[in-house]
C-alpha cells in the first residue's frame, strides 16, 4: 500500500510530496496533464514562500532562476513604496514564472524519491478505517493510507467528497496570454500607461523571450471557463479598451481567469485532505494563490508524516484545518477588499484615496504588505508570548543562519542557555545550542514548518510542549 497519494502535480502537490519524503513517506503524485503546462499564472514568490525555500535548502536554485524585487503598489495597486523593516532576512519578492517554479519543485520532489505519474486523472474514491481507494479514468485502482487533493479550483477530489465550496461566483473574467506584438515597444508602453490609470486589469508586459504577457478584461464570463479563449477574443477586447489590438499574433498560450471567491467548508474528510486551490480560490490580487498553497503543503506535510510515523500526538492532524482555514479566509477577505478598491465608481475611488493617505504611514504600509506576503500570520497556540504561533525569521547565529539548520524538516530547539534537554525526542527534534543577537529570549522550540511552539527556559514547560507537538518521548 502507498502511504500517501497526492492528486495534482502542481506547486502545492509537488511541495507536499517532497515534504513527506523528508520523513521517508512513500508518495505517489497523480497529475492529469500529460505534459507540464506552459501557462504563467503566477509571476513570483512572496516573502514567506521564499523563507520556506530557504528552510529546505532550495533558495539558491530559485534565486538563480528569478529576480529580486521590492515592488511598489503591492496592495490593490496603490502607489505606495515597498515597506522598510519587514520582519524577514528575505524581505523581497522573487520574480519567477510559475512554469519555472513548477520545474524546480518537481526536480526537488523527484530527487527526494517522489513518483509522479502524468496523464493520470482521478475519477472516483472510497475510504474506510484503513485507507483510501482511488480509481483513475482508465479504470486502474490504487490504495493508499491517505489521499490529498491538490487538484485545483475545480477539484475532482473535493467534488467526490461532497465538500461544500461556498462563496461568490465570478462576476467578471479576465483574459491572460503570452504572444507577440506587431507595434514598437514605446507605443505599447505609452498606451498601457494611459489605460492603467483607470483600468488595473489591463496590461502588456515584455517577457525574457521577446513575447508579451497580455492581460485584458473579457467581454463576459464564459459558460465553460475550462475552454481557452481565442486570439480573436483578445484582439476584440484589446481594441475595446485601447483602440488597437497592437498587432498581436503567434500566441504561446491563452487562458482566462475569473474573480470567484470560495473556501471549502472543511479541509479534511476522514483520510482525505484538501490543499491549495482545491481548498480555496480567489482573484489573483497580490499574487497570493500559489504562495498560499505552498504554505498549506508545508503545514500539512510534517503532520501527516508524524501520523504515518506513529509519533503524532492526538489531534495533530486536526490542527491543519484549525490553522490554515482561517488563513485562507483572511486572504479571501483581503482580495475582496483590494477588488473593491480597484472599482472605478466614485465611492470605491474615494476609499482608495483614503487608503493611499493611510499607507503613507510606514506602520500601516508594513502591516498590509506583511499580510499579503505571509509574514503576519499567527496561529493560536494559547500562549500570550508575541513570538509563539508566528514563524521565526531566519536569524543569524554565531555559527550560521537558522534556516540552514532546518533542511531536514525536523523540529528544532534553539537553546541560548545551553541548559535544556530534549532527551526522548532527539529522533524528531534537533537541539541546537547557539546564540543570536537578533533573538532576546532564552530558547525557542520551532516546528518543522518554522512556527514557534514555545519560548522560555523552564525544562518542565519545554517537555510539555514537546509532548504537545511531537508526541510521547522515545524510551531509552
């Protein structure tokens, strides 16, 4: 029997599979597409996702294939500067097209021992107390102890489970594609600059390959959004907004996306979980979708591995929904808010002008951007200490950096006192005795996903938190 089947080989699915392999879990990824997709839905990684790449030793590869930005106007396109003093050693956005991100994560997963089967679409499933049986479209049946649906906003797994997906349907649709243009670059730039003063969902931007990434509002919402638009639709809408179609031709790919906002009623049904777009969809404002999915994967991976490894404390798997569902709800709300601020009517524009004034305060700007890039997240662990529940930044130690010690996906006790012990948990938690000028607490216990589970110096308190998150101690 396979330990875990992951339905969906996108960024969320491959990241989850690699996280599970860090703990020796046997994983099979089923991807319905026979070949990697060329569509560039996401253009980059946020601060928290960059931190996750650093925690797993992947950041150098990502930096080699991307470009660092400190982008203005990141909240609702409001012209505000990138905030100073973001609480991260990686306080930038990494511009990197989604196909490149996908390639790097797939390589990482395969190197870790993940099996990926392309052209394999889930058609049915059933589960009992011992496992999950998955039926593929070709009639093949596979059995695993757990199944995770990472199969996108139209998730087959979610539909088969009958999990509700409440929210708002798409009210408008946007065309997105990559193609060549037939007019000089300066003409494109001048026209786009003029139109974006009032229409933020319009743009033509050059790619490294000499083509242009084109985004333009659609005429209406398509009945079947799985059907890609035609080049003629692009031309028609470009002429409607710009008075010219820019001579677009030779498209590499064409797609459409809507502004539907939905959140799964629950993330778990017995032995089946949902992650990424299968659990939540929202407009791409702030570029949060792919990043939210990666963070789902890292939250779930170590917990599922703990259950399979036999050391998970009671209720650990339930903390996945308890922690990640509110985070997704918050993202849906901030994209709703951004969408309202981008509407052309007088009321939303008045609020937009007020928000622009408020964002001149560094603290407001830093808070709003911090929420979008994922570093303001705090899980409720029932502890009042400000660090507990938050992810710990990549602090510099006397002998290196914190994230360099987290590549194996284990828990970590950073002990600045040298007096604490993790005896009984050394098979799942690393004890690092070192000091950091950036950390003014005696010791911190960090979960494999980078979030702080405990702060202090009291040994009995530490033992209690070790039991809470890492199960019973191993007997000598």
